C-alpha cells in the first residue's frame, strides 16, 4: 500500500476533482498557493467539529480513532485493530482502497453482517454535493472489506428550538437514508478516479473561472485563479447563470466594462450593471 501524500486522493480531494480539475491539481502539486483561512471559514470548520462531537453523543458508546490527517498510516492501523477487537461503533475510522483514503464520521454495526455509514453535516438539508461525498466513502469502505449496506446523512433540524440546558439530540438532528441514491453513483467512481489520476500526471489543466469557484462553497484557490481579473470582473454580475458566465469568459469578456449591452442572455438589471461599470 503506497501512502505517498502528494498524489494521494482523499474524500475531499475527490470532491474537489469532481468540481474542478484545476483545484485538485493545485491541491496535490501546489497547496502553498491556497488562500489563507479567513475567520469566517475557520468558524465554519469549528462549527463542523462541534456538530460532529454532538453527533457522536447521539450515537454514544463508540470508539474514536484519534490520529489526525498527518498520521494516516497509524489511523489505518488503529481502525483495523478496533475492528478485529469487535468494536460495534467507530468514530473517524480510516479506510484505504484504490488509492483513496477516507475517514468515516460514524460507523455502527446494524447486525453481525452489516454496517451503517453516517455522514454528519452542519447543514439543514440534503444537498447535491452530499451524494458523491457518501458514494466515495461507501466505495472505499466496501473495497476495504467492510460490508456497508446503508449510507445515511445526519444533518441539523431547522425546526429545532433550543430550550436551554443540554441539547435534545434526538430532536437536534435529522437522519435521512440515501442508500438508493448512493448506489446509483457507485459504478461511476472508478472512471472518475482514472480521469483524476491521468490529469494529475500532466501539467496544470486550463480550466476557466466560473460559478463553480464559489459554489457550493469558495474554492481554496479562489484568490490564485482570480488574481489577474480586472477591477469589475464579470463574476460580479448579479444572478448570472453558470451558462451565461461561462459564455462571457469563453468569448473573452472578463470585465463588466467590456460586455456589450446587447450580449445575449443579459437581463435588464445585468445590462444596467454593465452600463454603470463603464461610466
């Protein structure tokens, strides 16, 4: 098992590669070009850790694999040992298959033959990006020999009202079974991995900027890829669809000042913004 870190894929890198190959290439080859972590983003990370801790309280009695991302080999060893000892609930278990490392938020035995995967999110609903998140984990877990038969998302209940004191963990979270949706994605994962590895073996791919740079969250290399944009970039065009933004960039329009007011697809508000940018 080769655990070299430069081209090693993880869940987060796999998801980055689905979103933008350039982002994955930079993550593997030039991580020093990433934007500094701002306070707001750090606050989101901290919130995620807090939600994860509460989720473990809801599924109490498990064992935490405490080794961090800098000690992946040790985390894999600890996970194998705990499973061999018959642990029935595992937090942050580490698994490796087909060159991909994943850390599962919560795993518990449904019976002696089947395991349930729980991915914990601080969101208040299921989002499209959660499905490949679960799918790559199931792919790796099964490939590593763990018979996962159920993939579920645990997210925050938007209707929960805190009454003070200890949280009502049964009401704080919503659990949704996404196994059927995940199963439909599993056959696609080997092909995705092949494409990513081929891309990583070559030069930095030329991927134009677009809505993907900030959706569903801002890319770590946003600043690097946007460093040469003009003062009024087209990415600031209000409510521009991904197709419109891609069209503008493909046609060489990077500044709102240069966009023709008659450009196809612009609405009245967007034309007004382009007009004001050049005055």
